[in-house]
C-alpha cells in the first residue's frame, strides 16, 4: 500500500511531447483512472511511473520515497500491458504462480501462493482454465490470465493499461464490477488507463482526463459528469457525445444558430451581452414529446426528426432544430419517429455553458 505522487512529469520522444508537465497526487488505496484518446500519452504516463521510460523532467514518489531514478525492479510496481505476455510452454496455473516464485516475492509459502492464486482466479473467472496452455485460450481469456499474473503479485502500485480491451461487451461490463471489488479487496493503489468513458465512470474513485499529455481535469466521476472543465472533457464523457451549439449572449438568454432559438441563462452566470458562448446539452438529458413543456424548469426546443435509429433499448434521434442538428437519446416511448415534429426538452440545470474561444466551462 502506498501513495503515488507525480509531480510535473514531462516525457518527450524527439519532437513529440508525450507527457507534458503532468502532476497528480494519488491516495493510498485509490483506484485512479486515466481517460484519454489514442496518442494522449496514457501508456507513457504508466511507463514513467514504472520506470520503463526515463522522464525528461519531474518526479515520481511512491509511498513518499523519490523513485524517479530508481530501477523498475526496485519500485515494487506491477504493470499489465495491453499485449498479454504469457509463457507459452507453461499452463495457466504455472503462469500465475511464477510471479510469486521469483525475485523479491519469492518468500511466499506454497499455501500462501495457492490462496492468492485462488483469490485472483475466482475474481477473474478463470478457475476452469488453470490446466490449459495459453494456445488453448481465446484472446479474452488470455487477457484475463495476463491480468491475473499482474494482480497475483503483491505490489505498492498496480498499473493497468486497457486490461479489458480484448473482452466482448458483456464480459467487459461484468469484469468492470469485479475488478473494482478486487481493487478494494487488496486495498492497493491502482492507476488504470482506458479510452472507454463508461469504464472510467464505473471504476474510478477519481478520473484524470488526459489530452495531448496534459491532465485537463481531475475529479470524481460525478464531478466530471456534472461539471466538465471544458468542451473536451464534456465530449470525452458520453456516447453519443454532448451536443455543442454556438450562440451569442442577449438579454437573459443565449441566442443559438441564426437567432431563432434561445436558451435561458442561469442567474449569476458571468457573461455579458454580445459574448460568444457554446451551449452543451447531452443527448441522454433530452426528453422528447410531440407537445409543449413547462418552460419554467425546462428549456424547450422545437424541431423536426430527420433520423431515428434504434440502439438496443434506446432510440437515437437526429432532430433538426432551426437548422441545427441535435442528437437525443430516448426510450422511444414518445411515439415520435422520422419525419415527425418534436419538442425536445431539457432541464435548465442540465444545460452547460462554455466560452467560445478556449471551450472552458463558464462558472
Ligand atoms: P493509445 O491509446 O493509442 O495506446 P496512448 O494515450 O497510450 O495511446 P502513448 O502510447 O503514451 O499514447 O503515446 C503518446 C505519444 O508519444 C504518441 O504521439 C506516440 O506516438 C508517442 N510515442 C510513444 N512511445 C514512443 C516511442 N517509443 N518513440 C517515439 N514516440 C513515441
């Protein structure tokens, strides 16, 4: 168990700055998720913590001890890579036991090894695979065994790089919950990297959103969801992404598009007449009806449905509202289909306001 302090980490590869002045203090036992698109610097951040790359600047402290120049082997960090490396000539059981036999963890008795392996294999749902060889496993099973190899070894910090990426959707969802339990069970500090916002929201005690090597926001899932720092964070969370409409501040409202549409400005929002802003509305926050709504609590936007697509139990509507195309995710119980008129309503409290220039949340 240990705290993990990253202070002003910078890592460059030639002209590319993969990690850029990154700082975060991760608490003892915390499950911290780094969320970011491909190329944002997620893997390089993990490698900086593990000591697998030499950072160009900044420091890594584990349990208060400066590890910046310490060899990977002596950091007591366990890292799982996306590419699942297993010994092909060993069974699953032997693959899981080997990290407990070598090096600094070699002190475990056979009974202790058996107990740790049992704990991990139960959580990962791989008990029935113990006698198999890696070549006899599916990609998803292999990935779970590789994850098991990392988690079985006691470490101060676990670093997990997209560990669920090869699993199918159903297994991913099941594993998410189980992984969280495993983290809590072993009460260890974990940094978990993903580009999947659902995984981040489900697993993270806190999430750091990474963009071009920089952490643009750190917060709990609720904080990030309710108060995204900018349009990048807002669009990183949610699928379909948040609708963003350009507008201009007028008396008490933002006029959108060609000015026909307006959205009331909440009291105290620090904007002035003429300011250019972006208004954000999540597809899942819309209610869609054929008729009018209570505009004292809701913003109502009238439009015309141009596309209705069923996605499992939801229907995704593309609605033309005064020339702007808005996406709404609905249950489909409203009876509004392609070609219909629709009134989309959204609670005023669910409307987000961003500055037009840098996209920062206005607060
Ligand atoms: P992905 O989700 O695609 O794995 P990532 O967020 O993990 O991406 P990194 O692998 O950390 O991103 O890469 C960050 C940037 O650094 C990218 O532009 C990448 O091309 C570059 N990069 C990473 N490793 C090296 C390397 N060894 N040599 C040169 N450039 C590298």
